C-alpha cells in the first residue's frame, strides 16, 4: 500500500472518530429517563418529514454544521431518521441512520444509532421530550449507559419552520428542560450553523411522507386508531 493511500485511510478513520464524538456528551451517573415525561402525541404516524437541527449537544465546538433530519415511517411501530450534515474539515456531506422502534410507553423508543458514517449502530434509548406537530417543533433525546457509571447523551432541537436558534427559541428550550427535570443538560446545547449545503432533495422529502408498505395498516385491523393529519 502506498504511503499516500495509507495516509488517506488514516485521515478518514480519524475523521469518523471525530464525527462520532462530535455531539455525544459523556456525564457521570445514569440516563435520566425516570424523570422524563414524553408528550402523549409522540406516536409513529406523526413522526415524518424534514426538520432543521437548530441546536444539539456538544461538550465543545461543533464539528458538524448544516444538520438536517428526515423522518420516515418504516413499519407500523418503527421509523428511520436520516441525519445529513456537513463536515467542514473536508467540506463533504454525510448521512447517518437512526432506527427507532416504539416501546410500550408513548414517546419512548428502542434506538439503533449510527453515531458516525460507516460505523456499526449503537443501542440507545430515545425520548421525545417535546413535540408540537402544528408548529413543526420537537426535541429528541438519545441516551445510553456506559459500564463505568457514566452515560452518553445526545439531544437535538428540531424545527421545520426556522433554521435560527434565536433568543426566543433558547428560552423556549430552556423552559422545556426545566419542566423535564434535566436543567443541568441545557448548558451543553450549541447552535448549529445552517447554510443549507446538505439539504435533502424535494423527492426525498416527499417520499418521507409515504410510509413503506410494511407501515400501512391492515384494513381488517380494527385496533388502528384514527389520527389527525398535520401539514
């Protein structure tokens, strides 16, 4: 193998490591799930479409920008979230996948989180700690416990109407963190610069509103509730 090719491989590996560590915050203790109160409308059929990630957790400066999130229902109880972002170090856009399966408690999900491109997914528990479909606003939280009495947490503020994390939005988010009994995590929220260099195409966005065949309800299943449609 030539030195140049080896150098490129090393740079790529280091980039993946940097991306994986970019938005995860490691803290002492255990995931604060017992204190969280997910909204009762955080159900699979409502979780769809494209959002800007206007703020996310970080223990230092963000190493990714222009973060977008596309939600698509993949089965009756699951969604796939595609996170697309720009890595400024090489000016390239990347995708990572987050597979979420609804658990018995509304708003809580078993999550397989690909924390960086070309890596194996990691098991997390996911929560929506805020979801307002009519204003296209939400806050998602992912967390998993580590074996050394620490935990990793990743929180994203989602908005389909704005790409600005302005003062009013910051106050709104801080209020939600207090209501959810996790005010200590607000200090790690960092605004995400948005220049829309990694936007999803219109075809991808339209497709996200079309559930996969496995997600379509059985016409004979009388247990499927009628749900409101939010545009």
